């Protein structure tokens, strides 16, 4: 029984988007690894932004730094 855990930041993913993720991951496991969709478990954890870090920075600071880099000519 495959189990997949998806972690995303809590920023308003809709129930429809989550359903699409669940269906897509289940389909991928079936196509690539021939796993049975009936026994495939997909969970989605939403993490508050202040509890997520990238590159040693809280995600908001990381995004701000990336945006500043992209804005430079």
C-alpha cells in the first residue's frame, strides 16, 4: 500500500485543487509503478508559513529575497 504525503504552505489551496493533487498522484503511482489505486493513500498537510523555512530563512523572507533578485535588471 503506497502512502504519499504532500506538504504545502497554508495559503488557500481549494478543495478542488487538493482533490486534483490526490487524483494525480494516485494516477501517477498506478501508471509508473502499477500500484492499485484502491490501496493508495495520499495525505495533504498544510503548514503555516512561519513553520516553513527554505535556505535558512522563513519562507516569507526567502520569497522576498527571491523577488528582489528577480526585480534587479
